[in-house]
C-alpha cells in the first residue's frame, strides 16, 4: 500500500517517513561537511612555515581541489535540503518530483563523483599525512575536542593524518549507503501509477551505481597507495601521479612477457609498466592510448602492439589470460574515452576488443627516419595511418596522409635551412615513405620545381625554375631521371639570352640539340658533355646558313656572335650559303630546325605517360592528383597557416565523386554535337583530367616556343607538336571512355582505323585544343612568312590608291558584274567611290581574324565567296554561279579591300591544320583560290603600279 495519494484525487497528500529520514540525513551530512571544511581542510591549507618542495606543492593543490569539491557538495546538499523542507512544509502543492535528489539526480551524482575523485587523489599521494606535518603537533592536540566529533567510529591510535583520511572516507561511504537505502525504500513505497515513479526508480539505480563506483575507486586508491609504499623512492617518484590508479599487478596474477623481459608488470589506468629490476631507466612504459590488444590467437597468450614494440603476455592458466586480456582491453578503452567507466571499470563496454583506429600523440625513439619525431594524428593498429602531423626537433614539419607507419598520399614537408627563416617546402604525393608522383617544391635558394618524383628524386617530366628575381634566372622544362636532367628537355638561360632544345644525359646537354639565341642566331648539331661538337648547322638572323663540322668547343654568347676563347678564331670546315642575296621568300621557311632529330612521338612522353597510367589503373579518383598534378598555395601562404597545410586542396572524397561525374558525362555525350560540347567544356576546365593534360602541354609549348624560342626556324617543329598533342588528347578521351564503359559493364568500343581516327583528330579535337596553343604557334607562322606578308602589304597599299571602279577595271573584272546600286552623294562620281563595292563580302572575309579554328576560317572563306556570288546575282537579276575565271579577280578585289595583315601566315596555318580528308575538296579549292589572290597581290608588277 502506498503512502502517497495522487494529486487531485481528493485524498489529502502526505509525506512518507522516508522523506523525513532523507531530510535528517541531508542535515547531518551538511553539518559534517561544514566541520570538515572548518576543522580539517582550512587548517591543512594554511601557509607552511617553510617553502614547499614539488611534492608539497602538489599536495597543497590537491587539498585545494578537495576543498572546492567539498564546497560544491555543500551547495548541492543545501539545495536538496531546501527542496525537502519545502515538500514537507507544503505536501499538498509540492509534489515528490520536485525534490532535487530526484529531478536532478544526474547533477547530484556528478558532484559526488567529482568529490570521490578529489578525495582518492589525496589518498593516493598521502596528502593528509603530509599536510598534517605543516602544523606543529601542539596545534592538533589543542583541536582534540573538535576532531573527536569527526573521528567517532575511527580509531585514534594512529597518526592524525591517517585518522583524518579515514574519517572523510567513513563520512562519504556512510552518506552514500544511506542515500541508497532511503531511495530504495522510497522506490518500494511509490506506487506504479505515481507521477514521480520513474524519477524515483532512476535515482535509486544511479546511486546504487554510485556506491559501486565509490567502492571500486576506494579499493583502487588503497591498492595504488600500498604499491607506492612498497617501491623504492626512485621508482615511486617516477611513476606516482595523483590521477594514476593500479588496476592489475603481476604479483597477484602471474604473467610472463616476451620477447621483452620484465620482473613485474603493472597495469595502471593510463600506462602499462614493465619493471626490470629497481631502475626506472631499464623499465618500459607504454601509454594505454597507444596500446592495441590483438584478437585472441592463443588461450594462454595476450598479444600487444605499440608504436615501436610488439610483445605478448603468457599465462600458465587460461583464466589468468582472460583476466589480463579483459583488464588491459578495458583500461585501453577507458583511457581513450578520457574518463572513468561508470559504475565500474568495463561497464558499458560494447566491444571486447580495443579500437583499431584512434587519434593520439607519440614521440618516436627508435632508430630510423622518424627518430625523435612527434606524430599527432590518426593511427591504425599501432601505426600512423590517415591524416597526421610529424614534427622533428630540428624544425622539420610534415603534414599529410600516412599508411602503415610511413608517409603515403599527399603531404607537405617544411625543411628549415641554415639561414634565418628559410625553408625548403615540398608539396608532393608520397609512396611508402618517399616522394612519388606529382609535386611542387619551393627551395630557399629561389628555385621552384614542379613535376614528378620517384623514390624521393625528380623523375619523369618536371620544370625547374630559378625565379626571374634571381641574379642568374633560368628554367628547365623536360624530363628527369633519378634527379638529373635526362631525355628531351628545354633549357632557357635568361642571363645569356639562350634557349637549348634537345637531348640531355646525366644533367648535361648530350645528343642532338638546337640552340636559339635572343639575337636570332640558331645552331643545330650534336652535343657531348654540354659542348657542341661534330657536324652542325648555323643559321644567322639574315638567313645565312653554314653547314660544316665544328672542330673545337663552340660557345654561344647570346649576342649573335660566336667565340672560342682564343684569338685564332673559329676552326670550321664547310660551306657558307647566303640566302639573303638575292632575296627568295620561298627559301627561308624551308630551313627548319629539329626535324628528324627529335621524333615528335617521343618528345613529351613524361607528360603523356602519367595520364596513360591513370587510365590503365581505371581512373582512380584518389590517384588523380598524384598522376595528373594539382594546384597548391605558395610557400608564404603555407608558412602563415601550418596547421591547415592540406586544407586548401580538394578533399579526397570530392575527387572520387568528381571522377565518377566525369566518366558519367562522357557516356551521356557520345553523339557528334554533344561530344563536341562535352570536349570543349572538359578542355577548358582545370579540374577535368583532359583539362589538366592540356595545361601541362601548354606549359611545355610555351617553354619551347615563346620568348627566345619564337624563331621562324622552329615553326615546323611546333606545328607537328601541336598535331601530336591533338592525337594524344583524342587517345586520352578514348581511354577515359573505355574506363567509363567498363565501370558500367558495357561493351567496349572497337579500335578505330587510321582514317576514322584522323577524321576525329583533325575535325574534332584539333579545332578544340588549338586555341590553347594558337598565340605561340601563329607568332611562328608570322615570323616565317614575314617577308611574303610585307610584299603583300605593299601590294594592298598600292591597291588602296584605286577607286572601286578603277580597281575592278585593273583586275579585268567584266563590267556587267560590277555593282550598279551604289548610293552616291550629289558631288560623287562612280569613278571616285572607294570601299563600297562588294562590301558585305569584304566584311565577311575580315571575320577570318575573329576565330582561331582553321575549320571556322574555311567556313568564313566559303561564306565570303557566297557573298560575292550573291552580289553578282543581284546585279544580274538572277542567280548566277561564277566560274573560276570570274571569281578569282573578284576575290582579289575583296582580299585587297579587307586588308587582312599576315594573310600568308593565316593561309599556311589553315593548310597545315586542315583535315587530310579535306584535301582536294571544296575547302581545298577555296583555300587555293585565296592563296592565288595572295600571290597575285605580291607580284612585281603589282608593286610597280603608278601612283594615283
């Protein structure tokens, strides 16, 4: 039968005897706490007569914490007492659920747990016994009356400090026991339907758990205190800390350790200690956050992993092994949670194993490249694994991804140099502890390397640049092998005004090569050990050509002259061909360098190769940056924010998702028009694999043909390189498409035949990628055809002196084809009108300058001819198709009036980039017609026209 009536039931509410007993319990506990604070803690915390040592200061700090916890416990008890008094005073209006002990049971519990922790910490280091000595013994004798009230039930024969510790323990245990007893009684007397039933049941369960927690905490503290007393001073001072608790001792349950050796094994709540003798220096200490318990493999063994040691415990009895395994596992899990299990060690533990993945800090001690480095990051089974940071005492700092204990994945390494605030910065992908894949390195010596690595050395394609601000700026763009320049590469020496294009071996120019100077002098021949030797060609700025054998070392000065270092001059054998006299425009562009010396298919394999590897591997998103490159912030930005070195890059998950989107988009856009739009978007994106490849190729093209390399004798070398890039880009697209089909389980496309492949390369890929290379390529065409274009410009300048009718008459255009609808003012005559005839065709032809696409340029030419025919048809009043004899003079007229500069360069670029399949077709015919117009305007008789 319950002692409570439901509110509103009509029966008079009344309080139970249990509530009255709880009231008395709280009053007594509050009085006892006040006495402890006044007669124990405050006297113990008075200033000591002499300065305290380290242990003394530690004890004083622990007692201050205990005093603060006591005051918090007093405050909580007062709140509970007030709620009880109010309930007993107003039972009709204040319900049972208003009691602080019930409605805030978790808060009350937490305050008690903190008090228990503070008390047991004082107990472990014997803070009471040490603090008593800070007062003279006479003081404690004078306080016998007050202490007698506290020490009731506690033997007074021992030291005062021990008696005080026992008094506080007895008060605490008695109070919690009474809490549990009264709450259980309250639970039994509260009916099932009572509104406070759940609160009462919950509070009773919590304080039962608190009793278990307190009992275990006191037992652990007592065992730990006994251990410290049993050890010699050196070991005790090294191992004793207030928060450390002994959980298991091999002297209680015997265990052997192998391959390490130990006389005694001590498992604490934070470390595992293997004692060897009585010296702490010969013992092993393992942070429990970095201890892994391997799954059970033997009934008598417990296998343990740590960052630098692997060992096992051997127990003679299987039940002893179970105890050790359970205790170590529970202790590790508790240490990782950084709070004690409640109510007892191992409570609430879901897994029977230690977590394989975790985050922790560790300083390596064993020999190796990690010696003395502190690792802060993620671990997996005792090895750095995942995102982390390595810091060495000498200032080195590596932030990145780790795998199985070594650097693996993207990382940033800062290496300090001798000079103040100077660092070498390596932003690179790593493989099994060494740089491998694409990386960007900024050196303290003003050098910057962007390219590929293997086994920690530059290997594959890369660019090494000494910044323009340096005293001797230079730039190498090409291939590397084991840290040395080897294979095809381009070296620019800004100080000497030279650019070398050719082969390298062991960091020296070796093999066929081309040297171009800023003054326009070129050399092609053979290099050995960085020097020009053997047969070669010299091309001067005036197109004079020398072919012969160089019998001594030849040094290019960069000023257009050559010197040997002696006064005897050059020792050469050969013939000199001066092409400038008489001038022959058609002869100069035939003198092209590098052709045949460096097969176009093999020049930039270091750029194509990583992309092929990426496709062969199935386009893994997590390897895209390592194989295709990335953008990274500068060294200055990295130094300003070392904690977030890797945060500026695209997260790995995003890279994987983006790769899936890329492949899906290729599958959805396979029809000709859709494919063209898809490829245009891909090539223009710096995040798309094809876009990354284009940007890498653009860098090589600019390094070769821009600036000093803008030399007309390199035009054909550049032209065939652009075509090769188009072929490689189409092959790259095909490779990505095959991967996309494989992932969807669809049938792969059949291999293309040569004709179909050329059609796609020249008709689709080349027009899309040419704009990326157009500026440098067209400059070479302009330089190569500069003389012809100058003659052409003089011709159209002379034509500009003619009126429209005079020019049509001069070009033998039949008069019935002349426009008759010219709008003239009152004082104008047909014979004086200029730039009015065939105006629509002229404006149409000028649009050839608005596009970089050869195909679109041909379309402009076709529309121009169409406008000419449309104008003639209007003149004749009927549709009329012009024969070639009539079309050509009209086209010459339109070309002269359009005034397109560098028309020769335009014509030759269009013809070189035209699809082979178009040869002999309409566009070939129209381009031939345009070329005839261009040549006609250059003719000598055109230049010698009389002035008007």
